[in-house]
């Protein structure tokens, strides 16, 4: 919202030496944010009125003229191409240093220059070059300012009376302040912030006690607390006078005709929207009612809207005339043919008007005010102000009769008990009762009863529609006017206390360190949703997902049940630049349940890519083991199967199950179809998913010191050939079983297929450590153990290579 | 005393021929040793003096002529000489080896500038890196780190936070709704638009007093551009106790920001409206670049908009089942994502969710 300082000055005496910046700063710190302070005519610095003394032709260019121009303190030689140049003409001269918009487009700063060999000390400007309307100018005309009759050298901004300061408020910071949506309300607020005296707003229109009044029926009193209207006849609809137009223009309002401009002017002044109807287009009287189903109206913006029964309309006895509180209808609007008008000044309930606006997609200045909950007291004040202005602008106009005022609101002042001690403890500053009462009085709050520790406070009507209703609202008024900057920071004196344990958070931090800094992974942050295409590409089932009713795009329709689809998209993003990817993310997944709330599990999921001939599966498996170790958790032995993971290769997958059967983690190669769907056929890709929420529920390993071995270990290396389908784990198991007392560890150190080994076979090499706690093993014991190991491996189908 | 007696007896012995021979041997050996500067020569010298057919053995052959009572002393003396010589040889050996090694240090060329062979170094996402720091600072001030569901109910996300049914924040254009049957108390499921519902959950679960932050992912149904994304992270703060004031909020926030940015940061409050607080304010912090003097980053204001905050509204305390006559406090919420963007000068929010390693590897 734009607020003009000159306009404000009609209601409050702001001293001329009080800087607009200071005013803006105070408003920002105590009331609402001012985004910018716009100095009218700022862009006209170094542009002055010049008088053309002499014109002479340019020696070298027919289209150019040399204009000797008087700018007060000196005379300048300026080369100009203007077609309408005349001697004694007053023009706008951009001096050296001025900023102009060259031919209305490129912004340039004036410099002394030579044009076709002739020196030019500035520029005589066209309207478009200095952003001033010049509707009658021909294509090569410069701006003719002779009508201003200003002395040469007068700054152009002064000559054009562009001396106003415009404050641009952040509308969002005014949402809870219906009283601040007009100049008078802002002036009232400034008066509280500055103690500058405020003038009383009291239009002095004489309204006849008898005569013709509008017929008004309000069918929905709950939606329209007040409807005031009056008839004015004998008006002449024409262009508004210059002062009225320039006022509206200063706050960025368009201008239409005197009547419409006056309604906008009064709204900008009081915050109360008004609407003028052409009386001749109203059949019988005004009816405020709900729209009929599918009722149609063409708005002033020439758009046809189809209404529904929850939209409120202003109608006559035949048709809708306006959408209540939002916009007028085209056919009942004021035109140059209009001679009699009905002016509406009504109050509508905020929420229904706002709902109608968002459903129909219409936002207007009127709606912007009604949706804040306006004070119903305003309607007649604004109406009287409009009448006052109509009589000023259009003196022959005649008010036909009294105001019709359908009054459905039952005003009871808001009375609040304020505990002043509570105010002090909440603010954290020792503000005296005297200061509190001064502050409240400055804001027009009335203290009806004053006790040592409590005030009874009556809230002014313009603050009591929704803004100030409880004690805390008063505390806010006290705090902000006293000044938030006056509150010194304090550290709370609270007892020492140990924050609650956060095992899931601890695990995520540990996981990040382990994966990123230990294992070389990069963490990504993906959305919590994906689309049908992703679901299909990952062979998932759509019905397992929660869906978003109002999603932003086709890629964001379903809540994730797995991170893999989004991680696979990350792989697609990066694979060209980084063929060996190691990515992970830690985030929630969402599974619908029979309860209202879905299950949200925090998963750590990752993906590893490698060339086609490698098996990143084992790297993924290693991540799970590594992380479990970092978290002091002993993982159960994984089972060679996987469920509910359709994007995994069913035979190249494992699952870690908790003792109670919950999935702790899984690890797999991606399904070949999925790889194909993501154009990753030329890679081998593994994934892992760790349910951190489950994992942290496992008991941590308790660490106890074990005696460091005193006697040496004996180690045996065994190489054994097996069919490909013999699992390494079963070989390890039979090795261990062959001498549980002495075998300390079994480690696979080679797993080989290729030359030297028959097809469909593999050679496994193990290093086996044997140790007894209380003695050195004898050669006999070692070779007897070795013999048992050989036997067991052979029973499993192996052929010992180094027997 | 016994030692000195032995020494005097030895002195006697030294007068004998054998003694002279032994002493001469020792002197010769030590003298020859001085000139030796390689291991082969040293070995030769060792053999010459101490070898099986060496000079010492030769002298000791004369032991049989020594009177019986002097034999032990002669033995001792010869042992002593042998030890002195062999110690000297050993010392010489170590010296030669040290010199050889030291010489070898200058041989050949070793390139220390070649890159390390450490494994691939990964990265933590900047949002989570900063989040951990934020959590640690508040945790050190005794704030519990709390958590709540990301799919919330309309009740927790709006109603309990004093946001009425007709409030613009509930509009479809701001909130994602989940396709689900409406619940009589909870209303619809929504993707939480703020971390504030955790306030209510924590109040109900723990009661007052309460000191917590609740960081997390939030969602807005907003068109995406360089500064808006449909997903971002917020941090909620809540402090409820007997006499908690606005002044305390100022104090805690200054401590937090000063620690996070590692330089003195001040905050200022401006009036602001949020339904779940009263009074409510916008909080700015002094621009980190110009320290309040005004620069391009802060649009010449000297202050950077940071968060919304306020004293918890009595209706919210009531929804959280806390007696607003007995307890009071403040809450704040700030955009962690925006803080991260400011901190690392990230110009486009979409980079954070891009998954592009060329971006991620910078952190």
C-alpha cells in the first residue's frame, strides 16, 4: 500500500524538518514495515526549466537544431532534434549529470558531448525520456512546458509540484490492522508514535432529513453487518480536476471519472471501500443476498464470472449489480451518461468475502480492505466524506434525501483487564504504570478504571474488530510503542538441566560422519515426493503410496515410500560427470496405515554405481556393517532374501532382520529392468537402505576388556575350488565348525574365477588363525586342525588346491 | 669400600707384564679405531683384536704363567679390556651406520607434491551441516531437540496454533493436502507447513517448563523459483517457564547468532503478526557483511530479515494443556534453508535439492 506524505499532512501536523526517513524508520520499528520511501521527482535531479532564446540550424545535419537555452544562471548551447522547438518555449533541460531514459529505453547519464561536430551541453527532453506523460506529443516532439510559466533554472520537480514523499508499506505486515488501510488511519498511528497533533476527521456535509432514499433489503444480515447508501442526483460525470487526479496518481491509483475517482479517493483516505451505481440501472431497490446457483455477472473489468450460492451479491430486484465487497458489475457502473447515482458504503464479513475472492480469482483494493475486518462505524463517515467531495467537484449535484442505513451489528465495546505487572514480566522491562497509561491513551485506548496493579481498558472501535481482544494484545501495544529497541537483552536464569536424549539424531550425525568423511559418500537432499513415472520405473505399486491432493506437478504427486527412485534420478543427473557415484540421503519415508497418521520412518539410503563387470553390492553391504559398528550395534546375520523392494534384483539381495522380525537394513543390486528404465544398463548399481528408527532400538554392544593373547597364533592359508553356487558363508561355517575351540578367525582373501580354474568354478582362499589361550600350539595340533578343515571343505564339495 | 680395595689390587696387577700387554692392547685398539670409517675395516679390526685368533686371545695365552692368586684379577682385567674395546667398536659401528644413513638421505628424489592416496572424500549436505551446528548451540544452552511428524493434521498444523478455519494460511495454494478421509478431530492430513505443530505436541507430552528446538522439513504449495522451493527446513524454538520475557528472547538469539557466525551479532525486533504469538515480531539481525552500516547484501538497511517470533499466545498454551496464568514464554521459527543460503552465498534455493555433485562437492 502506498501512502502520500502530503496527503497525511491534511490530517496531522508533521513538521517540515522531520525527515521522511525517520518517519519510515519509526513506522517500521513500531507499526509495520515500510519497504521503500519514494521521493517524487527524484529521477528529475539536475533537470531544470529552460527557455529557448535562439534557434540556429546545425551546419552538418538538417534534422538537428542548435538551441541557445537560458537555464537561469547561464545559457547553454544544446543540439536538439525536436520537431516542435520554438523560440521562447519553456522546455525540460537535462544538465550534465542528469539521468535520462534515452528514447524512453536506455538509461544514460548526461555528459558534455559533440553531436556531428557541434558541442552540446545537455539535452532538451521529450516526455518519455524523463517519465512524464505528454499525451499530445508528436513522434519527434520535445516536452512543451510553456504552460508552467516557471522561471528558467527552476528544478523541474518543483515546477511540476512533484514534491511528495510516498511510503510503500509491506501489505503483509498490515494484515492484522484493518485501521491502517487509509491515510487517516496511518496519520492516527503516526500521531501515537510522534505526539504530533492529529486533526479530527469529521466531514461537514449537510444531509437532508427528507427526500428520496435508497430502498435496501439485506437478506443475509450475518454476512453484511451494515449497509449504508444514499442517492445523489444532478451530477455531471466528467474528468476529475487535476488535484484529484494527481493525488490518486501519487498512490498509484488509476483515474476514471470524477465520481469513481472520488470513491477511490475516500477509500484511500478512510480505508472504507465505496461503490457508486448508476441509479437508472437499478430496478426498484438494492437487495443484499446470496447469489443464485450459476448466476452470472460481468464485472467492471469486463470478465464474466459464474457465481454460486456462497457468494454474496449486491442486486436489484432483477439482477446482480456487484459482487459484494469485491467488484462492481459492468452494467450498473457510472458512465458519462450517468446523472443520478447511488453510493454504497457497506460493511461485509471478512471470511466469506475473501473466500469468494479466492474462488473467483479476483483481488481488488476493496477486497484487500474488507478481508481485514473493517470497523462498521466507518460506513457513514466515509459516505459523508464522499458527499462532501462530490459537492466540491460537482457543485450542482443534489443529495436526494437521507442515508439509508441498515444496521445489523450490535456494537459492544471491547473491555480488557490489564495486569500491569504481567505486562512488565512479559516484556522484560520495568515500564511504569504512568508510561503504560500514556501509551494506551496515545493509541485512543480509554482507561476506565485504574488500580495499583491493573487497568480496565476500553478498546477503540477501529481496533476491536479482531485486532485487540485480549490482554496480550494490549501488552503488544505497550511493548511496541515503548519500543522493542528499548528492551535490553537478558539471559534467562534457568536451572541447569540436561536436555533429553535424542538417539535418532545422534545416529544421523554419526551416519553422516561415517558415510561422508569415512566412506567417501556425498549426501543429497531430495523431495519427499515423486511421480507416477518414478513409481513405474522402479516397479513400485501406486497403491502403496499416500497421494497429494493438490500437487504442484506430475513429478510430485506421491509421498515417498523409498528413497531409491529419487536417488536413481540423482544418478541420472550426475553419471555423465561422475561415473563412480556414492550417494546417500537421510530422510523420512511415509507409509499409510489404518490409523490417521501414517508411519514415518527415518531411513538412511544410498546408492553406489560401478562399471558393469563389478559388484558394488559388497560395498553397500560394507556400508551397513561399517555404520552398525560406528553405532555400537551388532548386526544379526543377513538373510539372502528381500521383500517389498521390487526395484531390487531378487537373487542379489539380503535383508537384516531384528530379533522381532523388523527390517533393519537391506542391500541389493538394482533390478536389471530398473537399470534399463533409468538408462543405466551400462552400469552395475547397488543400493542399501537402513531403517535408522529401527536400528537404534537395538541394544548397543557392551564392551568389556578381553585379555590380550599371550601365546602366538598359527595361521593356515587354504585355497579351495568350489562350484559357483557354493556360498562363501557356508565355507566359512564349515571351516569354523571343524575346530571351534582353536579357530580364532577365518578371513576370505581371494575369490577368483578365470584362467587356471575350470569354468563354473571359483577358487576361494582363506586365511585361518588358530590359537589356544594358554599355550603355543604344536605342529601336530595345527596339522590335525588343517586336516579336519580339508575334510569339511571337501564334504561341502570343495577341492583343496594346496593340500 | 670394597670396590676401592679391588681397584688397588688391580693396580698391583697392572704392573705385571700381562697388565702392560693388556693396557697397550687397549690403547692400540682405541687408537686404530679412530681412523676407521667403514664397516669392513671395522670388522677387520674387531677380528684383529677380539677374534678367536686375535691379539687379546694371544695375550690371554700367557694367563697360564700368572700366579694362581692373581689369576682372578688378571681375568677381570682382560674382561674389562675386552668390554671397553667391544663397546668402542659397537659405538663406532653405530656412528658409521648413522653417517651412512645420513648420506643416503640426500640420494634420489622424492616428490612430496604428488596427491595423497587417501580414499575419496565425501561431503555432508550444507543444510544438515549447518543444522547440526545450530542444534549443538541450543543443546549447549539446555534446549532439547524435539521432533514431530512431517505429515501433520490440520488440527496440529493450524487449529491448535490459533489459526482459524478461514485464515489465508490454510488456503490450498499454501498447503499440500494428503488424499485421505477427514478425521473428526484432526481434520485433513497436510504436509506440515511449519515446524510449529511440534510446540503443541511437546507441550502435551512434557508440560511446562519447556525448553526445546524443533528443526525439520516443511512444505509449501508454492511455485518454485530462485528463492522459493516447495520443500525447505525450519527451526522452531520454544521456551516456557514462569517469567520468561521478550528480553530473554533477545538474549538467547544474540547468544545463538554470535556463536553461529563467530562474531558479535545483534538482533532487532519489529512488530509482526503471527496468529500463534502475541505480541508477535519480526526479528532482524545486524548485517554480517557491513555490521549494520548498510551494504548491498542488506539492501542498505543494515539489518537482515531473519525470523518470526513472539510470546506464545494463550490459546496455544491452552491447546498444549499448559496453564497460561502460571506459565509464559516465547517461540520463534526461522528458515534454516535461508540461513544456509546466506551463509554460503548460494544464489538459488533449487541448487540445494538439485542432487548435482558439482554443487554438493563444494561443501
